[in-house]
């Protein structure tokens, strides 16, 4: 039976001072390297880990809320549990992992995302370091004993806006198996989201999808489907036919591109071109 010290909530490093940047680092290490990082005081750290006071210890939402407290965006919950309560699992997030030449992990939610933690189990493959494909959040990982752990987070309180986002890609070599075993996602307030995990199937045909959102303000996501490994070019045109932006790659499967634009309001066109496929769609930028 562990007797917790007074006011231990948020004191992950057990130095008697809660809600420090060092506490956030130790919390992040739990998701990156696993429970062993909390030894030899594992039980005490668990008692201190329910930072957002939702009754669920050791969640990515606790880390997000801890960062909010550190950055001055939220107040610590007192030991008594008083204060405005968060509502865990009130919103959903869809997580899709697609294996083509590389592993791609994407999210779709109706609320802003503050952080996410993933566990993949694999055999018969060699994995490279995960590559972040979003701005504002850091992607950190460890790969040991057939388990890849990936943490998407920010120590500055940054978040992803609602919508579709490709979070990261993992270089994969070999014909073995890699499977998404667990995923935790928090909104930007530090409340857990209900996760729906999807293993994306390879598309059967080329397709350029409508951008989302549309109309949009400053950024929009363009998605397309490639049934085979191919070089592709995505060009953005204004109504005069001038190229205002361009993206290139070599991919297979479901691909998303985020266009962060500084051009003025108006109608724009985006055109996807591969060796055997070409399609164009219209989008509206409103500022």
C-alpha cells in the first residue's frame, strides 16, 4: 500500500515541486521508452500521474494538461479534486495506419489534437526513425524488442487543428509484419479522445479527392490514392493558370498533402499528375 505525499499530483519526478518542465520530460519518457523509465519509484509516479484529474492515470491527456499548466494555459487541479472537470472520451478521433513502402499514420478529428502516443509491434522488418509530417509537434520514438513506441507532442503547448493530418511516416524494409497495437490521443485541452483505429487497405484505383476543408482559411489538406508505387506531382494554380505552389513525391497508397498558403483569397485549382493519371479539382480560399 503506497501512501502518497501531500499535493503529489503532477510531481512526476518526486522532488516535492509539481508541474515543472522536468515532470513533463519524465512523463514523455514513459510514452517513448515504456514503463521501465519510471523505475524504481513506479508506483509513486503512477499516483502522481493523473494530472488532469479525470481518474485515469498515465494517459497522453495528462501530459498535455501538464504542459498547459507549465505554460500558464491552465491551473493545477488541487488534491481535493475541485475545479472544472474535463470530459474524457466526449469526442472521437480516427487513426489510420497504412503500410505501403513505408508506414504512414494519419488522424482525423473534429477537435484540435494536443498529443498522441502509439505502440507498434513488429517482426521480420527493419524500421527507420519516424519522420514527422506535421508542423508544431515533435515526434519522438524508441524501437526495442519488437516494439516501436512513438510520441507526438509539444512542450510548448502547440496543437493540431481539427481535420485530417498525416502525423508521421516510418521507413520500413522487409516483408514482415508491423501492427498498430495501441493508440492514445488527447485534445488540446488535455481530455482523452475516443480512438477508432483503422488499418488502411491499398487503393484499387487512382483518385484525387476533394480538399478538406473547402472553403478554407489558411491551410487545407489534399488527399489522393495511388494503387502502385509511382512518382507524382501536385501543382496549385490560380485562375490565371500560374503555378503558386508545387509538391512532389514517390508514394503508394493513401497520400495526404497539407497546403499552408500565404496567397490571397480566391479560387484555386490543384492538379495531380503521375505517369498514367491526371486529375484536377477546384478549391476556394477565404481569408
